[in-house]
C-alpha cells in the first residue's frame, strides 16, 4: 500500500520544480538573437509569486513522504529566507552577466536548482533526503563557481570547490553509514529516540564527527574553511554572495535540525567542542582578514569569522541560541547582500576588486558609498544596526549557558573586526579617488540596494517582530 502524500506540505518545492522545467523549455524555444533577458524577467516574476505563495504557508505543520520531508516553523522561516536571498542574487546576476548574452540563461537555471536544493535542506527529516538536497545545491554551485571559462581564477576556484566539496560529501556519506550501523535508521525521529535512550558510543561519536565535518564545510567553520578565500575571490560575484549568505544559512539550518533536535540528547558532550570551534573560527577569520587587499577575499575571511559568531548559538544549544542564529542570519542577509551589490556595480565600473581602488568612492557614487558603509558598520556590530543586536543575542545565549569566556573572546574579536571594516570606510570617504568618473547605478539595483540598507536599519531599530519570527522558528526545540 502506497503512503498517503500531503502535497500541500511540499507544494512550494513542486512549484519551483515546475518553474525550473518551464524555464528550461522557454530557453529552448525562445529566440536567441535578442537582447531581451526573457529568462531573467520570468525568473523575477516567478520569485515574487513564490514569495506570495510562501506567505500563505505559515500555518503548515507536518511530515510527508514517509516522514522524510517535514514542514514546520523552522523550515518555513528559512524557505522565506532563501527566496529573499534569490531576489537579490538574480538582480546581481542580471547586472554582472550583461555582456554574456544568452549564456546567462543557463546560469539562471542553475540558480533555480540551488534554490530548490536549499529549500529541501530546510525540510529534510531523513539523512538520505538531506544528502540528496546538499548535492543538488553543491553541484549547481560547482558549475556556477567555474562559470567564467576565460578567467583562470574562476576555473581554479571551481576546481578547489569541487575537490573539497566532493571530500565533504564523502565524509557525510561515511558518517551516515556509521550512524545507520549504530541506530539501524536514517530517519531523524528514530535516531533522536535512539540518542535519548542510549549513551554516545564510539561508533556514534565517529559518525557525528564525520557528519559535522560535512556541515562545517558548508558553514565555513575552521578548520573546514580552506576553500573560502580562493573560491570567494575567483567565483563570479553573484555566486560569492550566494555562498556567503544562502549556502551558509543552509548549512546552519541543517546544524540546528541535527544538533539541536536529532542529537540533542548528546549535546552536552558536544557543547564544549562547539564553543572551542567558535572561538578558533572567529579569531582566525578576523586576524587573517586584517591582511587582505582584495575585498572579496576580505569578505571571505569575514564570513569565516561570522561563522564563529554563529557557532556560539550552537555551543549554547538552547532555544535562545537557535533563535539567535536565526536572527543573526536575517540581519546578515541584508548586510552582506548590500555589500556584494556594491561590489558587483563597482567591479563592473572599475574592473577591479582591490580594496585600494575603492579610494574616494563617496565622490563617485554617494549611494554606493552609503550602502557599503552601512554594511561594514553592521558587520562590525555597531549599534543600532542589525549586526549589533544579532551579536548581542548570541552573547546572551552563551553567557546563560555558562560560557562567559567565549563571550569575552567574541567581544575581543568584535573590536579586532572594527579595524579592517573601518579601514575600508576610511578609503571610501577620506582617501582621494584614483578616478573621478561617476559610477552609474541602474534603477533596479538602486531600489534593491536601498531596500537592503533599510533592512539593516529596520531590523536593528525595530528588532522585536524579527526576533519574534526567529524565536517562532526555534520554538520546535524542546
């Protein structure tokens, strides 16, 4: 007898798949000899339609496909997160790839595939579904990272990401096999029940180490961050933005579901490990960022440091820690995407990602300068912006869990980060420009940049509703 499938729970992903197939057909039948960006236009319309549809799904709660797919507040929160991210990524792609003509179409399709993978990651409740979801996301990222075939850095980035990503996938599969040998299941609920009734054995510990290695690769936690700098620098900037925000958030939703729910009974044995990795990750990321001259590499190491801050929530292991991760990522979304939109527009105008070339940007484009400044001070954690309250909540979570020493290390790292963030701001506003030519910002990018800046300010000043949403998503944690 076939199981009853509740299609309402998976309807968002079904619509995405239909849109993806429709766009593939459209790419085949639409004329190629036109400057009209049909696939990009259709993609934008479809994305906003999906956001409206997502808003109607907030009440859904349950499992389907033999309980391998779950729809709950955590999944709903992150699916909305990924949809918003993709609106900005598609806009960056349209601007960045204007010179590529029809080659943009394949890139759009890969973005849709990545979105589908991230949404399935958020709703996975079985390790087999989780592994397939991660591979859907990662394989599309492999191709997009190496998309600039004439750029040596892009090819190098794609090869490094492919090799290390394949190694990460191997760790995940090997860990799942050991976990199955221990629990006789790949289903999250069954494994959680097993963990609640059994101490962590040597085989289970080995499995968890391998699985965490794969998750840490997605989140860019030390020592699994080795791909970050070269991939961030070499990949097309829209892909770098997707890796920095979307892929990282997908990694953290998996970490929350696994280590706050599935392995919650074993969290006391992992808490100190998370705390130590958090301290090492944030310290390494901030110290190495001090010496970067390329802005994409700098934001790469900044991303490593922010993974360290986010791991504080994992060290806490509480609902407040998970809510802190959710809220932090929400602020990080608008902050990092604002920075990358500026980088996309500037790199097109200046043909450079060198920090020194940002000198005098304020005299060339006031909007770009303000957007970059707001993103930098939010990343640094200066009040009253979103980045400050995100760090504040995570600091509260680890202090309440007894890790005062970790909070002190985080505070020291925040001070360190002030230097390299504000050094860029100094170049933008104080240094003389190397080129006085004004930089034109397309109307669509102006609108999205203003929205991202507004998000940074609004989430920081009126944090109540956003923290309530983040807490509601974390309410599934007992």
